[in-house]
C-alpha cells in the first residue's frame, strides 16, 4: 500500500477495477505455459539451496503435445517471455 501511494497510485481504485487478469490476446500463451508449468529444471546452488534455470524444453514439448496445443513460433516466443518472468520470480529476482 505504501509503495502504491509513493508512486501516486490509488490502490483502492485499482483493486475495484474489473479489467484485471489475463488479456484475451495473451490467453493462449498463458494456457500453454500453465500446461507445462511443472517442467522446470533446477540446480543446486550451494548451502542446500536450489535455483531454477529454465523450462525443460523436451518436457515442455511433450507436455504441449499431450495437451493438444499446437505450438507456433509466436506462441513459443510468448511462452519463453513468460518463462523469463517466472524465472526471475522463482529465483527471488523480481516480478
């Protein structure tokens, strides 16, 4: 809440809006990403920690095929953009 005020945002107004969620033009990419969201590669990072290094693309390809999702170049690009954001969040580096 303090961050919202600092940036001049009216948080109550933002929370009351109905236009939050996945935009229709991104729905296919989000659905595809969710279909393969268990296909992460992890490595040990010392002292008992782990770090995500990305999706296992072979597992992702199999998961998308099994889900009946036809992957185009544009869809794959969108999936990798979501992957990049998820990597940052999984590894504690941001949203």
